[in-house]
């Protein structure tokens, strides 16, 4: 099945205050499944369960799709209310104040995509001590700080697909660079590690040289500037891998109006709706991604199974994830959602997310 979402439920969006360490939480209404603002919607006096999603950052197109699936999953799983809270920047410690607030509210399940695997640790420990179940999704915490991790796909598989694509597009030889998200992002760093290992050990890639890794911090403007900087610093660059939806879209936008269009290959992880014009104008040949909505959807059902005591997060535990069926927890408390899809001119119009 394919999920198509636009983020229709209530979300609280936060901006870091300039003069204090507190966060200003803004409300935006868009549906009837979210809870009331003003701090209500905690564990509930009648035992009704609540769930809160804390993404890396708000106002990110990829995140919006993930959260749309999460909110649908929360409703179908039977949570009394769901909330989305989080920072507008993806810095290492920007999520801590939101975790603390959910602990105070008595939220039953916190679902988090960690900007840093360790910076959120003490706050998550306090939340668990207070009785919350912790589900990491998209980007893992240190495993000591969560009950389970819902991962897009096998991390090595993600890395290898991107290497295969860039190798095909540059003819198996030349200089490449990686434009990533933040330097501390767990998922990005794991993919890059596997890419580096494969480049060093696989003879098929012996003529490919990784000359630079740069970070756009999942910010469109910075990613655009980093892409521009790569082409200026490495005039012989043949290709760029950007394993982040913000980074690949910003890089494609730069390449599409530059002298490098058609000369420098670009692949990575992107949203079909954002990348469609760049595929059709020849800037990008092929890229990959999973269905982000399924990630949030499975995470919501995992949280409900934890809150109900049906699973503990141990390897071998199973739970039902609504229309996506039974899921099994693997080693390390990891649940895999599904394999990635490769998008190109032949199939990109078949997808809408």
C-alpha cells in the first residue's frame, strides 16, 4: 500500500526563545484527531493513552510525510490523542526541552528521531523513569535510552544502493563527495560508514575516490551553499551523494541552473514530489527512498504495543502494525519497515509523496 499525507492533525511547533532557554510552543490546527493545546492531552485521568512525536526538526518535507503516517497510525492504534512537538533546527540538544515537557505532561509514548544519539539520553532516561515508553524512529538514539528502534530499512542496504547508483551514473570512476545532514545524525553517519567501507573493500569501486564529506544541517540554504562549494573546491568532481531529502533537493536545484548540469551526477535519498522536476529536466537520473509515511505508521503501532505491555522490545517480539501487518523485532531492538524504491523517469509519476 502507499500512504499519501499532508500532515492534517494538530501540531505544536516550537521556536527556541532568544533570551531564555525555554521554548515557545505554537499551535496550528488542521484536523480533529489532535489533542487540545495549553498543556492538556497527557496520560489522562481515565487511563487514556497519549503519544507524542518529536522529529529532528519541524517544517521539513520528509518529516511532514513521516509524521502524517505517524498520526494516522496513532489514531488507528487507539491512542486517545497524538501530538507533534519539536525544534525548528536540528542541533544536537534542541530536542531536550521537548522531551522534558512531555515527561511533565505524563505522555505515555514518546517517539523520537534523534538529532544526536547521546545528547537526548538523560532526558529520555527521566521520561522512562516516569513511565513513558520510548520508540526511536528514522534516526536512532543510543540503544540504552529507548525500548526499540523503527528503522527505514537495513542501513547497509541503504548505503549500498546509493553507491551502486552513483557508480552507474559516473561510469565507475572519478571523484565523488557526500553532502549529508548534520554531523551527529545517527542514520546519516551509519550510511556513510558503510559507504566508506564498501569503497575501500569492493574492487568494483577501486576507481572511485571519495574526496569530501560536507554537512548542510538539513537546511535548504546551507545545503545549496555546500553543494556550490563542493563544485568550486573540486573542479574534477564527477558525482555527489546526498543521503538526505533536504540536501538532495537543494543540490539538484543548484545543479539544474549551473554549468554542471548533465556533467556532475547526483543521487541519494529524495522525495519523488520534490525531485520530479529535476528528473524530468535531466538534472538527476535516479535516486532512492522508502515510503516515509510507513515509518511513522509502524512506530505508532510499536508504541501502542509497548504501552499495552504486549511487547517489551526484545528480539523475537511481534506486534500488529495495522494495514502493514505483523512486524517482528530483530536483534538490537530494531524493527525494519521495508526495502527502498529507486525512482527514475520511468516510474516517478507513479508516486505521490
